[in-house]
């Protein structure tokens, strides 16, 4: 006989469930953990805080625009996204381009949300 007298032999490896009930409990616990891991990111997507004043409609696209002679960042924002509030459009252009301020130069290329005018803003009075 190997081992010390009066001691039970050491178990090797992981212990296994002894009954079907134990197996069922472990499987249910595993399923609950997996479900929780999937639910947390979805909860964040569905119930995330608002985007800080951005419009409900996502811009149709983002494009590259060139600053014309005499244009400010506000002028560019008004030209490329007349349907968006100007301050939102300016903030989007600054974020997309990593601009710290609103200074732009003629000929400068910028990424900008392209939101075509529809409805009310399409019919501007001619001067």
C-alpha cells in the first residue's frame, strides 16, 4: 500500500459532478453567466445617454469638402448641412477633423457631415 496509513488517497484532476442534478445546476449557472455577458453590452447600446444635442437623424454621409476663399467654419457647415442646426454641424466638423478651434484656411480639406436640405430650407428666397 502506498501513502500514509489512515489517510485517504489524494484525488487527481478536477472533481466531477456526482449526480444529474449537480450537472444541471452547473449548466444553468454557465448559461446565466453567458446571458449576462451578452446582455451588458446590449443594455449599454439601448440605454446609453444621449449624444449631447446631436440630431435624431444620423447624417446621410460624411464627405470631404474644401474651404472656399472667405468662408468660415460656420459657412462651410451651413453649405454642407443646411438641415442641421449650425452649432451641431460646426461641432461635428470640428470633431471629425480634430480641430481645437474654428479657424480654417482657403483650400483646406475637411471631413463634414453631408445633410442635404429637404422641405422648408430647400425654398430659400432669391435675392
